[in-house]
């Protein structure tokens, strides 16, 4: 079988990229291969469901640009497909004088990124969110919530209607690049050939890049994002999404209160080192994943630089009381009994050999392959413009 394009990965990036390719080249033969029995089974299906506005990112950066464009594209896609979303807005709450200073920096960034925000005094905060306490806050009215699994299902439907072949429950197990394309072996024993391969394989992306003959200088380190769900009787506790002011030295946003589109409210996620790239249960460990990490010098350099925050995350992961203390800083009425139904998502965090956590998108390519090697949050929000960028990049290289 020969295809024009083969996409690996049925998360939001693989599906959005496939859809973009077929919009531009409707007659192209396209195959999408996903190793799980359905779409969005890893990062995309375990995320917080937030359509980020993009206030955190350095003005002019790719992340800032793609997030703003992505939020608009996501909402437009949902409107066109009848997928529910809610532009409920988000409050970033400062609870210490240091956080107030950091909040001012964020407000400046939002202005430079062209994102409307409203300053909220402590008194006003009490009025609009009686269960939230802080020294001040900023309101980002354009932040929204959605179920990204619904978006993936709609993309898959669009692809099938456009004639794409979608194979689930099948993994790519070998990739060989030839002068005219790529040849792949799949886990069902079949072989296929394609002119171009695009791999959006998230937590496995470094391994899939190596499978394709590339020599990535980074390794994926899994970071668990553990969360709890409030009991239904407490889901009216907040009207907005409530976020702490993030520590600029850490790549994650801090434990937040998230309203989900199905009416639940979750508390989390944190960011704890994981020992199993795809093991969602607490305490999951896969020896091969652990060995991969332990054999990578960048992991130890990262650990040396972040051991203090890492230990704090482990402590709060093991103790619900510690976790609760994080949330009570801005939502003091939460109790231990509110932290129910633990769940987790796992972030694919690329770490470089020098121990740096890659904060931006990372792509590696060859004449016939493009591998998305780091697609951190807000990549679900930004998926549509990222897909357009991937296709532009491939067209330029052709
Ligand atoms: C806890 C958490 C909260 C988050 N919250 C948000 C948020 O609120 N808003 C936001 O914008 N972003 C958020 N993100 C980030 C966002 O979810 C991810 O950046 C995004 O989903 C990445 O999509 P992806 O398609 O690259 O990866 P994935 O969704 O992980 O998809 C990769 C796919 O590749 C498949 N695959 C792997 N190897 C193979 C192979 N050999 N053959 C075939 N298939 C293969 C996997 O099975 C998987 O389905 C969050 C992430 C996490 C983990």
C-alpha cells in the first residue's frame, strides 16, 4: 500500500494535522495509525480541558502566537461542529506579596500578547468568587473549557468522510526512510509505504524518532498530573477557573480548580515525576521506562536542578493533606472530604542532555519525516495552528 501521507498518533495533534493535510490536498491518500483502540487515549484525553487564552507566554513567541490563534480556531471549530464549550473565564489569584509582583508581570505579558484582562481587587474577588481568597487577581474572560475528546471525535469523522484511512489498535513498529519516502512495519504484520511521515506520538515521540533513524538529543520524561474531583454537591464552589500565580522557574501552572464542561470541578493537576509513561494508576512503574530515564544523563541533571520542588510534589502526591494545603491557599473552604475520585494525566516532557526542561514546541525532521518531539500545554488549545505550521514546514521542505 502506498500513501501520500502517513500520520502516526491519534491524539489531537495527529488528527488536526491529518485534517489540515486533507483540506489542502483533498485527493491525497492519507493513513493515520493509532496504537490504542480509540483516539485521544493519552495526553489529549486526560487533560484539563482548558482553552487557554495565552497570557503566560513570552510576547512574540511561537507559544504565545499559536495559543491565541488556537483558542479562536478551537472555538470556531466547536461552533461549526456543534461541540459544547463554555467561555467561563479564569481568575489568576495572588496569595502572597511575591505573587502580587509576579501577577503584575503576567498582566504586562497579557497586554503585550493582546489578550484582554481585568484587574480584580481582593474585595471584588470576594464578591465574584465568595469561596476564593487572595490579595488580588486578574480575570482572563476569554479562557474557556471544552472536552478535547469530542474535538478528536469530530476530526476523525471529518477525516473518514474525506476518504482518509484510520487504523486504530495498531502501532508502528519499524520505520525506514528511502530516497522516495518511508516504509513502515505495523504491529499487525502489515507493511506500508508513504511519501511523507508525520509522527505526533506524544509520550513515545523520542522512541518513534529513534525508530525513524533520527538521533534526538532529548528524552521524554513523564510527569504525572494528578487531580481529584469535588463531590457534585460542591461543584458550585467556583464560577470561574481558579489558578494560582505560577512560579516562573517551573514549566507547569500549579494546582488549580477547573470547571469541566460536563459540570464536574477538578482540583489539580500537580506535576510529579512518573515511572511509567502510560501507567495512570498511582504507583505505576514500568521497568523499561524507568531504565530509559535512569540511563539518561539529562534526567540526573534535571533532578539535581529541581530536587527541592520535586520532593515537594512527591510529598503532596502521597499526602492528600499536603495537596489540600496547596488549594486552600486560595480556596480555604475546601476540606479533605472534598478531594475525591483521584485521577491522572501524564505529560510528555522533553528534557535535554543538559537537564533543561524544553518549554517550547520541538520538531525534528529529515527529508521525508517530521517528528513532533515536544508539544506541551497549551498544545491542545493550539493544535489547529500547530497543524497548519507543520504542513507549511513540510511543503517548504518539499
Ligand atoms: C494533565 C494534563 C493537563 C493538560 N491540560 C491542558 C489544557 O487544559 N489545555 C491545553 O491546551 N493543553 C493541556 N495539556 C496539554 C495537551 O493535552 C497536550 O499538549 C496535547 O494533548 C498533546 O497532543 P498529542 O496529540 O501531541 O499527544 P497525545 O494526545 O499523547 O497523542 C499521541 C498519540 O500517539 C500514539 N502513539 C504513540 N506511539 C505510537 C506508535 N508507535 N504508533 C501509533 N501510535 C502511537 C499514542 O497512543 C497517542 O494516542 C495537558 C496535558 C496534561 C497531561
